């Protein structure tokens, strides 16, 4: 595996980690808003149904990046 290929895999992995952290933060706000009853500030972008959609999309993006990384890793090893 060349250094350029390792660098691509590293950036994909880091991007997937960022999406995982973002989806965790959104999930925590969903729990705080719905279960605990905490009211979020009006400027917070992910409230109500939008929070569920944002959590689903970020989780899906994270999963697809991890799958893409595995496929690239398999391709680079051949």
C-alpha cells in the first residue's frame, strides 16, 4: 500500500469518526429533548422531527464511509 493510499484511508476514517461524533451529539439532544423534557434554544438547528432525520442521515453517512473504507482497503491489498 502506498503512502497516498494510506492517507486516503486515514481521511475517510477520520471523516467517519466526525460523523459518528455528530450523530452521538444529535442523539443526546433527542434524548434530552424528548425524555428529560429539556427545552433547547431556538437557534439550535436540530429540533423535533428534524433531529431524527439528522441523526438518521449522519448515522447512514458514517456507516457508508466505513463500508467504503473497507472496500478501498480490500482493493488496495490486491
